[in-house]
C-alpha cells in the first residue's frame, strides 16, 4: 500500500531532513519559512530530537553549529532578512568546516520588502554573503518532491564535504502542495557521519586528503580533543598567521568545492534534441518553463527547458553543453542574477536574453511565451 500524502514544500523539507538523520533544529519564525519551524517542532521530539526557538537568527545559526560539533546533524530555516543575520556565523561554520544545512525560503526584498511574496533575489547572497574566499554549495528545488530529495542531498553533501550547505527555495515552492508517495523515497541514500580513522592522539581537525576534504569530525565530549577555530588555523585547529598556512587554507576551502563541480552539478533537460529556443531556469520559474515545453510539443517554436538544481558551484560545463547557437532565455524573479553567470560562460556575443520580474508575483507561462515572440521574431 502506498503512503500518499498531500504535502507542502516546507513540510517536505522537514520530511527530508528527518530522513537524512537530522535531529536538531534551531530557528526563529519568519515568513515564508515558518512552516518548517512548525513541522520541526511537531516532529523532532517524537524522534528523540531537539527543537529550539531561538531569540534571533544569529543565535539560531550559532546553535546549529554547536549541535553539529556535538555530533548531531542540524539545520535551520529562514528567509531573506534572517539569512542576512546568519551570515557571520555561516562564515564561522565555513572556516571551521562544520557540516549543517541552512534553508532560505526567499521572499521579496530588500529589507522587510513584501514579506509574504516570492522572489529569487538571494542567489548572489547565497554565494557571496559571507566575507572571504571560500566556495558555497547551493541547491534549488522546483517541486515538493525536490524539496524532500534535495534536503536529503544537502545533508549528504554537508557531511561529504564537511561544510554548510544552503537549500535555496522560494515562497512559491515552499507553500505549494503536491501529492507524494512517501514510500517512493524510502531508498534515498543517506550519508552518516563517519568516525575518525586515526587515534585521538594522532587526530588533526583540519588534516585532509588530496581532495582537500578534511578528516571526519568527531563529537565534542569524546576522546578526540580539538579546536573548532573560526580564525585562520593550522591542521590542529590552532591559530596560525603564517602566510603560507593562510594561503593554503583559503585555497583549499575554495578548491575542495570548485574541483568537484561535476560531482555536485544536478540538472534536468526536457525538450527536443534541437530546440528553437532554450529556457534556462531554477526554482519556481522552472514550473512555468516546463508548462511551455508541454504546450509547444506540436507547434513552433520548439522549446527546451534546462533546469538547474545546483546553482553554486555554477555548472559552467553544463551551460556550454546546452548552448550551441539557439537563443537562450533566463526567466528569474529578480533583476537578472543568474543570467549574468550564464553570460560569463557563453561570452558577450551569444544570443542570451533576460526575462526578469521583481514585483512579488511569480512569472507565468504566458509571460514567457509573450517574451519569446520578440526573441524568435
């Protein structure tokens, strides 16, 4: 018998977190992510987990870092203003290389903006919001099912690369409801936190292999004693101001992600082998793009849809593979953040078009179709 449920995107994120083994949530309610906190509060205690409503988002981010250092998979959820407040402690987690998951359900801004309306304007903040040279892993779902599966993947990548991972969704995807057969997700791979393979005496918290990924993180309170240091540090975690140590550390934080782009990249193409026009989308706008693919199956222009689920590190090779002369349109609920990255990849003379909307309303299929009239003409 199937286990069919009508589930909201935000609820599916919690379902995915629990399936991934998360047992700690700390957060502060903020529209449109509050259902994540509510679902976590309802479900975690029954699974021997902990839910904490913190006094603000700064404390929320600090709490999940502390819980992860104690050996528990942890996550938080917020929206734009709260995500801004989390940046300092997110940077601390990047520097200390502490695995955790941060969910940002985007809404219209700046500042308080339109608190209940959708946007996709935090793309660059997700990559560049914290200071310093490091790379980010940012995943973007476009359906309720992907909210579940990409949350599991976010936890897996956090463990595999020992760093925070950002799940960047939006108010449309977070609040929509779709039917899910939960049994269909029972086989999802889950990466558990590994134990160190060396003795406590030999353990070095930032020791790493050739891929730049450091040793597994043992829990505080165990026989493994180490420094979780947000300042520049050596392999032992001790502060180090030596230029050679600093240069090596910063390069490693960057390269351990950028050198794994092919592993991290997640995308789907739907459409004809040679479309007349390619729609490159992510998150909620993917749904409008896919509707046009369906509508144009038997008529012109032939439309292809390339959905990016990994925004950072940016999948340059995938963009090159799918752009071969036909016009490319990038619809976004912002003033053109991802299209700038695409332009960087395809060059200044490629037929690339930006369809933007930043008024608190989602992009509808008809708006894309009307825009295509000018592109194809």
